[in-house]
């Protein structure tokens, strides 16, 4: 039998969570973005209205001009 420990913690920074997914779980940036957007919306049953940039879907978007 394998003992598992469930750790639950609160993090208010989505970029930090996505970074941790890339570093600790070896996810690509595209995979962590999908996990934080469309997959998260789908897990809440909201993928028909939220989670991706599509015509007719609700959401907030910020465009930042940056070198990287």
C-alpha cells in the first residue's frame, strides 16, 4: 500500500502556478496555459462559455507588448 499525502494551499498568482507546472511537472508552456484556461473551464462545466478566446465567449483579456 502506498501512503499519499494531499497538500492543499492557496496561491493567488496564476503565472506562478503555471510556472510551477512547467518546472515541477515538466509541462510545456502551451500545456500549462491549456490547463489553466480551457481545461479548468471544462472541469467546472463552463467550457461552452469560458476558457478560450472565441466569438461569443465571455472573458477578460490583457495584451502586453513585451520582448519576451
